[in-house]
C-alpha cells in the first residue's frame, strides 16, 4: 500500500499544481474543478477505507500547502471523503461511466456539506459554498464531467494506483 500512497501523493501534487497554476488563469471558467477530490474517491474505491483515509489526508495536506485555505481544512475533508467512499470498496462495478459521474457529483455535495458544518463549528474563517450560486453548480458540473476522464486516466496505471493482491 506504500507505493499507492506515494503515487497518490505525487499525483495530488501534480493535480494541485495544475489546478492552482494553470486552470486558475483561465478567466473564462466561472469555477475550477476539484481534481484532487476525484483522485481521493478513485483511490478509496479501488483500495478501501485505509488507503482512502491515508490518501485523503496526504492529498489534503499537499493541497493545503498549495492553496490559501486554513491549514488542515482540505486534509479533514479529503480524509472523511476517502473513508466514506472507501466503504464502497468491492461493492459495485465502478469501471463504467455513470458511476464515476454520480460519485463525483455526490463528493462535491459532501464537500459543500462538510464546509458548512466546519463553518458552523469554527466560525467565519471558513468560506462555504452558496448552494444557489452559479459557481458552485459549475464546479459540481466540472467535477462530474472530469470524473470519468480522470478515472480512465488513473485506470491506465493500475500498478501505481491500485493495491495488487498476492
């Protein structure tokens, strides 16, 4: 499982840099996709709760360093998401297109709910999504569209992102 976590951390760093350094400069986009959350969902689905927890925590720490969010915010969110989606390990055939669409959609809604709960607990320092804002629904749509593409891309490297059982 160590190599999966190392590859996940490397992929999270590359996706985080891609989001913050490249996609953020496209002023045409009203919101940015959260590619790291899709990575965490993928790792959790194909490796279980333990790998989902560790991958979510490490990916969140990396993204916390790359973003201006409070330190630990993404770590917490991605750890919870990694655990919850890891519970689906070996329960469904997720190699199809519709399942990644649904998972990315639900993960984005879960992320918004977690942010709302954290703001309720910790105050105004945490920015939350407005469920009625256009930018939230654009991010949800971008995540939903990007999920099957990222699932296919990560599926090309099963030895790196999936634990090989003996």
